[in-house]
């Protein structure tokens, strides 16, 4: 009887993604629940091979699940399964937080926006007026949204550019780097365990006027950041961004 009552009280949160054993979120929220003495709260990883498995995750946990985070590669695909999407997430085109209402409805949000904005803002200087965004996934869309709001001109850098706002890695030369003082890595290149890799840009043209920001947080200093630092650039990894967006997710789930 006591065991059943305990199960009835369980409150479940989780992360949806693919190959997410390294997840920041599970460790962060498990620690948070312990500190707040929320003994019936649990955070788990829903590691799914295809987004089509998402409805089964919801159905299997429908009486306990209260909130979710979404990561690579499903921040865009998950739109198909939501009942409602917050206006910012809709404008960004990516969802990384889902609130499950008392009626079982799923509402999508984007907390990457506040995480990125609040973590990069203190590092920006007057000459940081243009940015290169490396990668074109869901996180890069939140970065682009923030830059647009900050009136910072930007271009996406992609291996296969298809749109007007995109250029290829081969297009990046000294002239381009003299013009674009902010470089944000939104690709997974350099993430543990492949720490010997980095985005292919001509690092020899980087100067102390550049700001390197890597959304990757493991390792703490990626090869991308190391190469930027060696040229005198200011550097920052994505850990603080993750902390900020996690707290924003917590507020949404409890609102």
C-alpha cells in the first residue's frame, strides 16, 4: 500500500534526444531535486532512435510526466507532436522545453533564447556587431533569434549552404573574419569523446578582437575555444547557457 501511494506521488521530468548518455540535464535536475528535498521528483533520459517514438514516451508516462527538455536532433521535429507552441519558440523554429498541463496537453517553449542571451551579453563589446553561426540545427536558430533582437548582423555557416543567410566553411577567409567579430559554434563538433576535432575555419586570422562562443560544454574548453584563445580571442563555453535555460524550464514547469 505504501509503495503504491509513493508511486502515485511520483513526478517525472525528462530529456528527449538521441545518444544523450552525456546529458547535462539529468545530472543538473537530479541534484536540484535532492537539494530541494523533492523526494518524489525524478529526471530521466528518453533516448529514442526516431522522433516517431515520442508519442509512446508520453503515453507510457502520462500520469507522472510533468515536463520535458528536448535536445539534438529533435528540437524541430517535435513540433509535430505538440498541442500548442509559445510565440517565441514558433518564431525561433525550435522547441527545447515542453510543459505538460493538468489536462495532458503539450506546450512547447524555447529557453535556449534566454540562456544564450544572458550568458553572452556581458562579453559583448562595441565592435562586436557581426556574427558567424557555425551549424544550422535547432540551437543555431535560438542564437540567430537573439542576435536579431540585439541588432547584431549574422550569417549561418554550413557545409552545404542553401539559403541567402548561409555561407560555406570554404567562404571564410581573412576578409570575412575581419568583418565578423563573433563566432558561435552551434555544431556538435568537438564534443566528448571526439575532443580532437574542431570546426574548419582559418584560425590564423583570429585576433584579440574576436569572441569565440561554443555551445559545447564537454570538454570545458573545446579545441575550437583553445585555438581561439591562442590567437587572443575571448572565449566562453555553453555551460552557463545550459544552467540559465534549465532554470527557465523549471519556472515554466511550475507556473
